[in-house]
C-alpha cells in the first residue's frame, strides 16, 4: 500500500500525522512533509494509514492499494 | 502575538461586548459598535508604532503583516491589515472559551468519560476532536461559490454566497458510525469543527493545544465535579456561532 497527499488540498489540519506519527511527518508550516508523491506504507502502518485517510477534513489523503 | 499582555483585559471586555451585540437589542448593538471601534483604534495605533521599524519584530503579528505581500504582488492595504487583526482578536478569544464551556459541561455530566481520561490520558486528543465534532460552536459558515455548479439539484452561480451548516455535517450518519453519540476514542474524525479549505481556522493548532492542556490540568486537580445548577444553561449566538453565557461547576474540597 502507498499513501498519497494531494498538495493542492492539504491545508495542514494535522490530524493525520497525529494519528499516524510513525508514517507521516510535518513541515515547519504544519503541512504533511511529503506531498505530491506516493509514500510507501510498511505492513505495520496500514491501520494508521487508513485512519489518517479517514480523518482528513479536506479529503486530501488517498490510499493506493496494490494487489 | 506581540501585544502587551497587560492590555489583555481590554480585549476581553471588547470581545464580550462585541458578541453580546448579536442579541439584537439596540443597547447591545451600540456596545458592539463601540467595541469594534475600540479594537480597530487599538490596531491603528499599534500599526503606526510598528511602521517605522527597520526590521519586523520577533513574534509580532502586526509587524509581520506590515511586511507581508498579497499573492507576492503588493503590500496589504490598511483596511486589510485592520480587518485581519480585528478578526484575529474576535476569533481567537471567544471561540476557545465557548468550546471549553461545552467540553466541561460534557465532562460534568459524564463521570465515565472523566474517569476514562484520567486512566488513559492518551485519549485526550481524540476526546478534544470529538468535542469539536459533537458540540460544534461555530456551527455554520459562509463560502463563496468559485464556479457555476449544480449541487444536489440546486443551481449555483459563480460568486453566489452559500451557507454550510457544519454542525449537521458533523453528525452525518453516512460519514460517522454512531453519529449522535459522543465516542471518546473516535479515530476517523474528519469533522468540520475548524471548517475546511484555505479559510479553515487559522488558530486551530493553538485551540486544540489549549483544550488539551485545560482538560489534563483540570482533571489532575479536580477529577470529580458536577454542574452547579439545574437551570438551563443560557447561550448566546448569531448566524454562525453559539456560546454558553456561563458554566457553573461545583466539586467537593477535601478538608
């Protein structure tokens, strides 16, 4: 699985990186640090990636599932 | 934010007078107008004092805005500066206090949640988010339509103003499990308590931190408390917000 943060939609609410601190980090202005490119989700972080996706008020987070 | 803390008392009175003016009586509206005038005059003076500075003052929002550019093109006009600083005062002081009021009412009425937060303090952040979802004190907000669009059968034109009742969205059963229940450890909580989009609440990180610290520190000292009245708690508000007028609490003091 990969997680993708839409750089045009993220406004820095910060709820995703609070729920998934080991997966997502933030920059000095409070946005998710890595935006606009897929981030690999380690197996033990899948649950947190799903929570992060569901907590974004901007709908800026999408999950890319690889089968 | 760069203003003298000793001026805080003035701001508190202005903000209270301003929001009470939403009640609609002529006397209140006069006090509201006077308060607005007071806040703007304060910032006119503060800006004047800072214009002469060669470099922006550290941690000083008025000073920073004087040097800021709109879309990297032009400096902000005096009216824009005053509007922003005034909104900052109005939006910053009343909201957190009101939201804290609703949070403490909830905790006064739910001993099981007090107990849970004392036993599992790591739940405080999600409890704060749930307070914002469940007791949304800025319950609606206006937005301007940026392009012609049909929304659920309603034709909207570019430039139309629309009103979003965010407190209803925050209890949408299509989005939330147990939407009408306070779920203290709710995780996927994409509520609009701070609105969304480019105009989402500028102070949300500070507000959250204030709420988290308030509940942690309070419960450390006063783990058990209750409402000190059986009367209905009166609220004031306008088209967008609601705030309890007071929130009387009582507790036992160990002798």
